[in-house]
C-alpha cells in the first residue's frame, strides 16, 4: 500500500501554513516513528529553509517534468526518520508547468513513486486556488487547512470547501486547524467557541524562533510546552483520520 498524503494548504498566505507542515512532519517522525517525507511544493522554499536546507538550482521543475527522478533530490534532515524533497526557485512557475504538461494526476503519480519505504508524505502547498491546487487535491488523502480566527480567513476556508464540494476527483476530507490563535482577543475566543472541534495552534514566540534555529519546534522546545503540545494534538487528529493506513 502506498504512503498516505497529507497536504497542508490554504487559499491565502500568512496563516502559518508552512510552520504547521514542518511541525506535523516532525511529529510524524519523532512522536510516532513514521518514516516521513516533507515535500516542499512552495516556490518560496520556506519549509526547505526551516529544515536546514539551502534551496538552489532549478532541479525541482525538472523532476515535475519527468526529466529527473524526484527520488534523487530527496535529502535527509536533522530529525531521525524525516526526509525532505526541497523546493527551489523553479517552482515559482509551477502552475505553468502543470498546465503545459496537461496531466491531471501528475503529482499523484509522483507521490506513488516516492512512497517506497515511507509511511507518510506531507506536502507544503503554495497558497491560492490554481492548477497546482487541483493537482494536490487529486493526490491528497487528507487536506489540512490552517485558519486564523477571523472572518476573512474563515471565508477563504468556505471557498475551498465549495470548490471541492461534489467533485469525485477531490474526495479527501478537509481538516481545518485554527492557527496563530491569541486567546486574549475576543474575536479569536468567539471563533474557537463556535468551532470547538477544530484543533488549535496558539500564537507563540517559540514558533517564530524556528526561523532562527532552522528546525521544527519540537527539536528545541520541551514536549510539555504549549506549542509542542498543540502540534501533538493536531498530529493525533491526523493519525485518527488516516487510521486505515496504519491499523494498530
């Protein structure tokens, strides 16, 4: 059986998408011992940076175009059990690449080849509703959508839900996650109260420190800190959603 694919996706940027993707990949490897691949599909290569790899060259595009085996681009990380398929500047034209290829399941086929000897693939997706989004939604088994507790962010989530509604090609469930939550703000508290089943990732300076340390939060913060515990709770929801792949 191939490895399940978890896509971390948002219609808009600035909602903590990449931070969540990196930390969930860490949780899969460090907390559950899952052999995990983080696939950075965002041309900004932020996940690549956070995992200590310096993006360079134009090889990511070549892998998408089948000019290069993507497995040859996979690099190890400092986290045991976690590998990285890095992004580079060539992915800034990813939508054009997929449009030119005209292969609706290109990403899904690539993921199948990358599943060998791995338990999970986490994809950090570029924001927006684009050709790349269509590829990801076809390939994913679970789509995690970080949402800031604000009307605009929740409106963006509604747009994604409407886009996938009733389309057989997009049958992966959506898992909204409240991101960058400040419980001192009444707007945030009210949003959480309205959706008590959604996991919550707090606003915390420790998450910002990831950029300086170039590492997932759990590698330098204690397991009992609020940020790490919040990540673990989201990861627990992911494991529950993917139980058919990992029967215990």
